[in-house]
């Protein structure tokens, strides 16, 4: 949990979504890439979790050092996700899934985090 805010127990408080890749999938992808002589690119998205709009109401305490002295007991209603918030990775993955499906990717049946798009000459995994 990130410093400066806390989560009170409520609806879905015990549910946690962790977006992880299966090691077997990475090994298969690397072997397939080598076998087919494909170019492999990797992306790292540093701020992906900071730009998603929340689908539910979440309130957080005021951050220490940034307390409004007129209203020290008030809380903030979040409009976007924060790193460390339980809903952040699920919200981001739901957005990513919608984006991929809207752009002609097919979702894996067994590994739900795998998306594939095939054209005449290219395969995007």
C-alpha cells in the first residue's frame, strides 16, 4: 500500500488482481520467435497505472504534508488510479483488453493475458 493513503474494508476489499505472465508462455514465445526468425520487441509502460479512470467510487485520506488546514478531516475522491491501489491493475488490464479486442486482436483461450493479431504477412503477439 502506498504511503499517504489507506483503504478501509468495503466491497471487494479482499479481492486482488495480479497481472502476471506465465514463465512457460515466455519460453514458448522465445522459442517460437527463434524458430520463425522473427524480430522480437518489448515495451515497458512506466505510467500505465496512473492514467486509468476508475469505474467505482474510492476515497483516500489526505497525504501527510498536503493536508488542507481548513478541512483536516476531509478525504479525497479519486478520479484516476494510483500505484498501490488494489483496483489499479485490474482497471488497467480491462482497458488494455478492450483496446486489443477493438483493434482486431484475438484473446488466448487458456492464457487470458495473451493477445494475437494475424495479417497477411505479420503476426503480432
